[in-house]
């Protein structure tokens, strides 16, 4: 079951899980996540089995709410390797079936961990777009989970570019974001 976090729950997940699951240079400040949540840009979601937290996700949506960006996605360490990640993604696809797509950024480093992460998303139905991002000095491959639309490459590139334009201010894009 997917449930939206309130501010206090998101704060606890950030402090207890996100700080362990993501390196400091890839983790936004909590204040920014909460500010985006209050503006209805960030969706902070927990994945539960009964009352036990299994995983969490932070998605950002464009103002038109057509596309989503999977900003953070993780399964709690004690629940990893049991298929929960795939089930969580499938529930997200169902929950947002009226949207065009979920955009996923996966680190494109030449490491086994990066290859496994991309393969995980592909097994869950995501497709590589051929778009590369250089964001905060890290290279990412962009994948999409097609939902209500299946766009061709030029349409896809325009939608993803528009998503980043809506989510990130121009000064941020100029300093930290490069689309290849």
C-alpha cells in the first residue's frame, strides 16, 4: 500500500533512511524537499506492508502534472532483494496511470552497481531513452516508464526538457544541468 507522508513522517524518513541510502552529494536538503512538497511539486510517498515501512519514493511533478520525475527511490535495507522494489514501482505505475510517464535518472557510472540499478529499472518496464544528463557533476542515463503515452524520441526529449524547465529554476539549470 502506498501512503503520502506528512511533513513529520517525511522528516523521520529523511533522517532515518535517506541519509543512509544516498550519499550526501546526491541528497537534497530536507528543507527543499519539504518546500517542494508544500508547493505540490514533490510527492513524498511510503510503501507499506500492513504498518511496516518497506520503501519510499520522492517524485517531482511538472506544473501540468503530466510527467513525474522519480527523484528518490529506495527499499529499506532489511526488505531488499525480496521483490519489493518491483512491486512498489508497479503500484506507482498503477497509481499514476493517467500521467504520461515517470522519468528515472540512473547513475551512468561504469560500475557494477550502476549497471545493476539500470537493469533493475529495465526489468520493471522502464526503457532507456538515449538521453544523458550531467547533473551536479554526475552523469545519469534517463529511463522512462511509459504510462498513458508512448512518445517517440523527439517528443520524449521535448517532454523531458519541459519537465526540467518546470521543476528547476533557470539559474539551477544553467549551473548544474546538462542534457546530452
